[in-house]
C-alpha cells in the first residue's frame, strides 16, 4: 500500500516525519513529491499510489485518470474546492478533508489582521479599539467558533449567522444568532467571512450587503476570494470612503484595490491562515490517521463526496 504526499508547498519537516511514522506504523509505504513544478510530475507520481495527501494541490479528472490504484485523497485542511468531487466519485475515490485542524491558526490571524486594520496599519495615526465593537461571523463552523472564542477576550460583542447551524447552537456558544446575512451586516461593525466557495456563495458578498455596514465598517475575508464580488466592492469603496477591506486571499483585483485604497485595504502576499507550525503538523497528522482509519476500519467520517 503506497501513500503519496503530493505538496507543491511542502509540509514542515517535522510534519513529514510525523506522517511517515503514522503511515509506516500501519505497514504502508510513504512516497514524497514536494515542490513539484509541472503537472506531469504529479501525474507520474500518482500512477501507483493507493492514497494521497495534498494541501492546495489540484486533483482533477486528469490526475484521477492517471491514478489507477487510488482509493482515497485527503486534503490537509478544511477547504476542498481544489478536488474535483464529481470526478473523484466517478473514479470511486473517497475524498476527505481535515476540518478543525487549522481553525485556531486562521482565527488568530483574523484577530491579528483586525488589530492591524483598526490601528490604521500602524501608520502612526490614532486608530480605534476592538473593545465594545460588534463582530459579525458569517458561518459558524470550526474557524468561526474559534474567532468568537478569541474575540470574547477583546471584549467584543459577537453575532453570527450560519444557514446550516441552528440558532440554538450559536446561542449556546455565547454568541448572538441573527436571522440572515443581511441582518448580520446591518448589525455588525466588522464582518468576518468563513463561508466556502460554492455556486451559491460565489460573488454573494456584494456592494448591497457590504454597504449595510455602519460608518467605519470592516470586511475581513480569510475564506475564499471567489465569495466576494470584487467589481461591486471596488465601486462601493469609492463611494464609501469609510470602509476597509482586509483579505488573507489576494483578490484578482489586488492591484486596483491597493492603488485606490492604500489606507483602507490590505491583503497578505499569499494565503497565511493555516501557515503555522502547529496547524501544519495537525493537518498532516490528521490526514495520515484518516487514511489509516479508512483502510484498516473503513472509517469515512470526513468524506466530502
């Protein structure tokens, strides 16, 4: 049984060591494909793999066609839009993610970026504080819950909306549940996005919604760039000179945002949410353990297709 770790952006060495220990303890072979530059390298490497662990690497129909023995692919992280789920199902390949492993890392980044934003990017001018501000969390999953936990320490008032999470569960976490996305924007000083990129959510965060934020409102996005309607947000920020946009996913229109709103816009050079040593190790080990559980006991708890 061969487990391939295919990572264009490699895991930390300590994470690879842990993955190797888990895989070999189960009696399987570990193969590594790191820092590859051509898709052909991935196609060759996956040819005899029974399982695969990936990060942001693309697993599409072509990769699955080449993977004649593949039975499972695990995305070390929460998002899995880099896996063609329909193609995986058609090839009888189980696709999984590792929810929760990166959640604290992303949540800490949210709060760090918010402090940076309200202090005017540390430009020497007086800013504002987070104490007493209303933070709206859109989607109350693992990351959203961790954001709420940390934000409480800042003394913020926390609201949330999640179409798939009962209001009772949100309230039980000490967070005010609102009834719609529109209501969340209307009642919050800051809105933090944690929704996945789906046909329903793509470009759903538009000028109509963001325009409901009160004066001085901040939109922070550590989810997916596709969920934001960039064209309408650009237009809105020209009209609303009080709004700020902070992103951990550089928008397609990054250059335009930066040129027009240098004092109200910031995006990380690359996606940083899960880029901590702890998250790197947690996600990698979870992926390895899920593969072992799948083959040894048929566990499919985190199957997404």
